[in-house]
C-alpha cells in the first residue's frame, strides 16, 4: 500500500469513529439581527447587532463587541455601584429555534442573586421583547 492509501484509510477510520460517537452533529446555525434600540421611545441612530454563535451571544454596537450571555452557565457581566454599594450582574440564555431567551441577574455582596430582567430575542421577526412585553428593537431604524 502507498502512503496515500494509508492516509485515506486513516481518515475513514477517524470519520467513522467521530460519527459513531455523535461528534459530527452540526451546531445550530448562527443567528444575527440588527436593531435600533428604543431610547425614550425613539430608535437610536446607532445600530446594535445581536449574534448567537455556538453557545455564546454577542452584542456589537458603537462601543464595540461584547459577549452578553452564554448557554448553561451564568456569565459575569460586570459590577456597578449605587448609593448602597456594588451590584454584580450575570446573564444566561437558552435557545429554541430562532428564539433566544436571555435572563440577567443581579447580586449585592452577602445576598442571593435575583432576577433583574428577561428579554426574548426573536431572530425571525427581528424583535427584542422585554420583561414588560414591549418590543424595543426596530430592525429598519424607524
């Protein structure tokens, strides 16, 4: 046998092992939508692009690209301060087809995490539906 024959045989064996173990299952397709978020009832002039790639969700806007949640574990978003002290925030999301539900939690030192808000991202209709049930995304900028 030639070296080429050995290589082809090795590729076939590795491929069959991968298929047998289910590792060849394709990841869900990436999702993308562009929104002009409502600010005080008026669509912002700068668009935000939401993307789901693999298990991560990203937002890209005027300030750059940032991971805003992940599937399966809470992603630390950052800490803000108010008059009572620091507040940490975390986010997690789940995906069902073209719909992504993202929940953001907040936690003060020494306290349990509590749900702050939940948004539903409808990538099929280009909508972001907030906890109040209202759409805050205007895909066409109007």
